[in-house]
C-alpha cells in the first residue's frame, strides 16, 4: 500500500512538472510536447530549463520591429539624399507634408499650402 502511494506521488510530480513545463514551453513559442518531455524526465530541473529558455515569440516580434524601423529609416535617408542631390532641387527645401522641393525662402509650399515655420 505504501509503495503504491509513493508511486502515485511520484506520478503526480511527473505529470505536474510535465504539464507545467509544457505550458511554459508553449507560451514561449516552442512545442508543448517537448516541454512535457523535459518536465516529465527532469522534474524541477526541467522547470528551471523552461524558465531560463529564451522567449521565441517576444524575440521574433522584437526583431521584426527593429528590422522594419531600420528599413523605414534607410528608405527615408536615401530618399532625402536623392532629392537633395538633384540639380533642380539646389537651393530648395523639402516640404514635410508633400515631399516636393520648395524654394528655401518660401513660407508656404506651392504644392500643398503647407506653412513653414519662419526661421
Ligand atoms: Zn507641400
């Protein structure tokens, strides 16, 4: 009888850790089954592994955000460079609203009526 209780307690631990690790793994973007296996086999150590595991979902979102921000920045930089290096745009400024080249002294954009702050 006592042996049976011992087995039941061990089983409960294994299932508990397996379930816990499975949900942590899944929450971080990994296979739930792998988490179940790690938790079931390693118990508390499996749980530790699950806790220190890098978060795949968060990292992916962060990387995507950083990539798109860099792309936008690069596109803007090349665009401004391109416009500024055109010979017909020498002595002009770029309207922030319509991106057309306007004379440096202009106070109002001739394309969209954007008012420039008087310098
Ligand atoms: Zn304009």
